[in-house]
C-alpha cells in the first residue's frame, strides 16, 4: 500500500528560519514570497503554497537550517585508529 508523502509543515519551516536569525521580510526577499503571505502561512491561515514558491522556501530552509544541523564530521588522527 502506497502512502502519500507528508506535506511539509510550512509553519515549522518558517519558524526554524526565523530562529536562525532571518525575519519574515528577509525570507520573503530571498524567496520571492510576500511577507504577508509568509505570515498567513506561518499562522495556518494558508494551508498550501504553489510548488515553485514551496521549493524556494524549502531550499532556503535546507541551505540555512539543515546545513547548520548537518555539519560534516572531521576525523582526527585518534579517531582514525
């Protein structure tokens, strides 16, 4: 049985971007999404977003938030043994 993919939690993505130091107007400038739309999406007043805009928003999330969380591990000489 195939289960449909989970929908992204846009409010969680926007919250994480804001915790990383970006403000809604900065997120909007980087993604081409208006600040009022981001605010409505974050508060749950908008449930969906166009595919291209969602991709830009998720790309920003991946390049800022996920990038910081997924830092590469550097092995030291002691760890290599």
